C-alpha cells in the first residue's frame, strides 16, 4: 500500500467529515468513523433506522484516471466487505440488516455529493 501525501490525507479526512455531515442531515446516525482491521477499512459506519450502513467515501478531483466511482474496483469492494464482516463479528447488533453505501465527491462541495445506497449489491 502506498503512503498518502499529507495534502491527500487532509483532503480525505475533509471528504469523510463532509460525507458524515451530509448523511446526518439525511437522518443517518453516525456510529463509527475510520473503522480499521487487518483486511480493510470502513470510512463511516452509520445507522439508517434499523439498518447498519457501511459507507465508503471517495474523493477524486483529478479525472485523468477515472472519476470517484471508477476508483472502487473489485479489490476495494472486497476490502470494505471484509472490514464490515470484521465489524459485525464484534458488534452487539450483528443481526441487524446491513448495506454498503458509497459517497462520491469530485470536490469538497456538499452540493456535488453523489450518494449511492446499497452500492455493492449484485
């Protein structure tokens, strides 16, 4: 895994904070941020009613290699799902319904957020 530059890391944190505020404004309750385990990471864990939501936040301001959605490949999905399974194995409400959402940004602007619910369903 390559190290992120301080500027990219700060932008990533800002994108995650913006996404959390966006989701809260739409009724989701933030349960955890930056949940990490050996196999992956979840940017935001939230509750949408009785549903536990694992949220991947992607900021891609340079579209030369594709947009934010293009950066979520099969490997990234597998890492998010592995982290979600790890989280659920330790959660008191592990039997709650779950879904994986994605919040996409092409800049740090709440008006330009794209929220995809249940993004990893097949």
